[in-house]
């Protein structure tokens, strides 16, 4: 996984790029009709049920836009929300509040949707040892926000990108000439380049799991698109020699059954690629 320092840099880049994209050389709507010294106050109004996420991100956006803005947080990331709740109040220069408004809302609406969906999976898996993971199926440019939201919702992050963990999937294995060759080449490459990275290997059937287990250095086996019965057999075969992860079209309706097969993790791209933004609004007070 990436370090906290790397993550913070990603968030800073997202904020700076989003402001560049949205504001450009000026918010002419506000510049045209609002005096530069006008002051105002606004509240973040919740209009949906779910889990709130992105409050800490909003604080960073307001600080970047105008360090003089004063924000009173009334809720915390991860809190359960209902229509009518107020997440925070912000007060200060009116032009600054409006300049930050759309970025704050866009981010918080999506982050809250992801946190809410993740939390439904977390609650579905309660009582099992299985944890829910995200994937790299994220919106280009804002992956750090979406993975942050998964954590707020109670899930765990898979690898952040291609550089912080090795994941040998079907195409890597086929191009390398087979599972054993792919694992050996990877171990040799990591050693030669002095890289300390965990290795995950995808298995498409029980025979491939048996082959993976004959190699050293595998951190986790990805049990991909298996039936419930084959998943149970896979877990039995692996027998704690490495961690296990189920993936491949797993939905909220099927997640519990896969968890009961004994896997350590379930990964779902749907946590980030199939959500509907929660309804939030920034209203002047």
C-alpha cells in the first residue's frame, strides 16, 4: 500500500487540479455580482440517507481556496445521516465560499455514495472473518478520494495502483507462459530490483490453485469467478498457506455466501464504479 505521505500528495494534487479545472482565471459569476469584501455563511444540508464522507476533504478545499474561511464541523466522516442533517457551517468571504462550493459538493456526494455502499457490504459480512476490498476500477484522477471513501465506509483498500503491489492476472500468466513461470519471473524481478512488494496471483480453477501452491512467495490467491462449492474447496486446498480473496461479479446478494466459504477477503469493483451520488446541498444561511 502507498504511504501516508504519498496519499496526502495525491489529495493535494486532486484539490489543485480540480480548482484549476473549475475556476480557471476567475469565477466571473461571483466577480460580476458580489462585492469582493462581502461576507456570508452557508450550511451543508443533507437530503439523503446514508453515510457521510468527505468532510475532512471539504475542510482542505476551503483552506486551499481561502485560509480565512471558518468551518464549523457538526458531523464526522462515517456518521450516519438523514435528510435535514447539517454536516457543517462555513463562514467568510462570499466569493470564496462560492468558488469552493462545486468541488466540495461533487466530492462529498460521490464519497458519501461510496462510503454508504461499502457500509452495506460491511454489514452484510458481519459475523464472518471476511473483509470487503475495493479495486482499481475507480474514476481516473480521483482514485485517492474514492479509496478514502471506502475506508470511511468500513471497507479496506486493495492495492492503490500498479506500483505498490504485484497482481498476476490471466493475461500476465498467459503472456509469461504459465503460472509457475510468471511467479518465478516476478520473484526474480523483485529481487534484482530490490523491491519489497507483495504478490497476488489469480486462479481460474482448482488446478491452477494447486500449481500456485507449489511456488514460494505468494501473499494472496485471487479465487476468481468460482462457484460456492469450488470456493470452499479452494479455501480447503490453500489451508492457510496464504491469504484468500474472492472476486468476479460478487454482489450484495451473493457476498455473504462467499464469505461463509471461509475467504479472507472479497473484492468488488462495484464499490466505486456503480454508485449514485448522495443528495447534498450547500445553502446560504
